[in-house]
């Protein structure tokens, strides 16, 4: 990109499927610190989430929806089978928040050999979430 290029910086937005999408949204917002940006309910059943976007305050975000929605190939994937890494400048604060909301720690908060500090937890449906200060090698 050059100075005249107005394209946004590249981002990755993983997509997840949840059996209980509305409960997952609450957990990701309250437990991890995501921000609810958009929730599109099903026209016939408000408990079904057709599409949701949760932004991460430090950039990027995740998209999610309810499982088993007819005609939607994404919704047919298994629930609880995702793994997501989120970069944060304060892994200690995210760790404490996540644990206080019931996230199950599967890898403790430690300094990593490759740089930064991080930890891994599961959400209530079994997805693995890793948070750390390591942002990858510069391009």
C-alpha cells in the first residue's frame, strides 16, 4: 500500500458456529472483552442468530451464528471445534477477566519462548481461545 491507497489494513475475521449463539455472544463480550457490533436475528425465531459481528478493541474481530440453520453450509459445521488466537497488549487483564467469567484454562498465562505472554482457555461450547501479546513476525 502507498500513502494514496485508501484500502483498510488487512484483517482476519474467523467465523464460529454455536449451538447457543446468543449465550456465546454474551460470554465473548462479558468474558473476553469483545464488543457487540451487529446481531442479525432470524425473522421467525429471535433466538436464532443468522449473523453476528463482535469486534476486538485492538483490531479485527470474529463473526458467528447459530448452528443447524437450514440452507446455510457454514451452520452445518460442528460446534466447539474452533481455535482462535487474539493479539492483546494486556494478556494479564484478559486472562483475569476470562477466568472470572468461567473460561476453563487449558494453558496457563506464561512468557512464550517465541516472544510475548499468553494463555489459552475454552469457551462454554469447547472452542479454544488463545490470547497473547505476540503479534507475529514483522513482514
